C-alpha cells in the first residue's frame, strides 16, 4: 500500500522542494486546517449538539446569523490568534477587522474567511463549508487597518476551502496548482487524495439559481437560454443543471468534474454588484479555479484583478470551465 501523505508532510515538502511556503505560512495553514477539523466535528453532531437553528442576530451583511456561523467564526479566531503567524483577520461575520491581541506576537499574514458558507443548508443536512484567503501585509505597515486587506486577489499567497459533506475535504492552493486532502477521522488528520486538480475546459453542466431568471441581465439570460435549448439549439448538446446553494459544494463539483458556476449581478438590488463577497468568497475560489486551469470573471473583468475598495464588497461571479466562462464573458462584452 502506498504511503499516505498528510497535509503537514505536503506542506513541508512544498517548502523544501519549491520554497513555496515559508514557515509562518505553513503554521497558518496547519492552524486553519485544525480549525476546520473542529468545525467539521461540530457540523457532524447536528441536532445532537447545540449548533442548529438561528442565533437571531444580524451580521454586517444584514443576514440573520445561524448558531453555526457564530461557532465557526469563533473557532477560527481562537485557533489563529496566538500562533504569532498573523497580523489580523477579517470575516464575513464581523463588521471590521480583528487584530491579534497585544499579548501575542504579531506575524506578517492577513487571514480572511467565510467561516460557514452555505448557511441556509446547515439545518437540512446538505454540504456546507469554510472558505479562506491569505494575504501578506505590506512591509512598511506597522499599525494594521482595513486598508491593508484591500489587495487584489492576485496578491493572495494561499487560498482554499473545506467542504463538510459526506466526506470532509480540504482544498488548497499556494500558487502551485490545487491539492485536495480528505479528513481521515480515525487518524484525525488530512490526507492528500488528489494533486494537480484540473477543471475540464468544456462542460455540459451549469449552476445558477434559476428562480432569479427574470432579474438577470441579457447576457446571462442568453447563455442559460442557449444551454436550455440543448441539442436543438446553437450549442448542439444537452446541458445538465445543478444548484446546491453552497458555493463551496458547487465549486467542489466543478473542480472535480467541470462545469460553470454563476451568481451574477441582477435587478433585484441593482446597486449591489452581486450577492457574493469579493474578498473571502470570490477571490479564493477564483484563484483555486484558475490554478486548476479554469477561469473566473465578473462578466467583464478577471476577478483576481479587481481592486477592492471595501472589506465586505460584493461582486458578480462567473467561474469554472474555461471555454464556457470565456463565452459568457464574450456575451457581456458584445452587449
Ligand atoms: P452565505 O455566505 O451567507 O452562506 O451566502 C452565500 C451562499 C453561497 O454559498 C451560495 O452560492 C449562495 O449564497 C446561495 O444563494 P441562494 O440562496 O440565492 O441560492
Ligand atoms: Mg458565503
């Protein structure tokens, strides 16, 4: 039987052979993985733990927090505060940034996360996840503020997610391709189960919340209409549709077998660029998808090149199999 490669060993070997992962970053990623293990544990308890249902508190996005949103946020903060690898953190569940308390040493990294993505699926036992993105603070920056976080996605030094589904899988990039690790519950460690993940360039599968169709912009409507026409239409092939309503689970499917995911701008709230958040949802997912050979745009521009102006900025998201994303972008630019 071939030897199992743990996440720790993978990180050490990447550091040794390619110099990709400085020691502080390795510690950070191990700590995030440990926090995800703990969240996975809580998720698995379900109705046996006090984790289901609403906490009846509104977060900065104006959404009612679930108990698990709050638990996952606390787990990530507590795990990451004391190691000396971070300068500050930011989360979907916190209005402003969380500085590492003075009693701990300060590191050079900035960590952002959506602690529990797909909250609407918690109580119905459908896959949910944690998304994270790591940036480096500017060298000349002594006192950290929100501004330090406002870097384009291209400057991420690590990004990933952990999906809590039938298996718990951690998916990671440090800019050297995408690797997947499955949680071995008996050993209590993440084991490398796939390297060099590749998203097929073509696909017959799309993911979008179809109930919003009447609110979409013309290019998105055109693309989906053409998919729905199947063999008889311009695309000349039948398409399949999937929508899990957890971005982590939808992106995981696309990394596994291809597809295109869309949460586009729509007319419901025209002043909002989209529903999903740029810094801790779209950027990490876009980098993973690009690292796996796919593409990610807001319909017009590459997501990773967007200059953020606010921590909780929203963005229109179209990502996945390269040829489909390019087609949808073309439809937008032709408009
Ligand atoms: P959340 O971070 O509050 O869970 O919201 C983000 C989620 C994504 O995971 C998912 O793609 C989308 O919202 C689902 O939206 P909808 O309810 O329109 O299906
Ligand atoms: Mg989310």
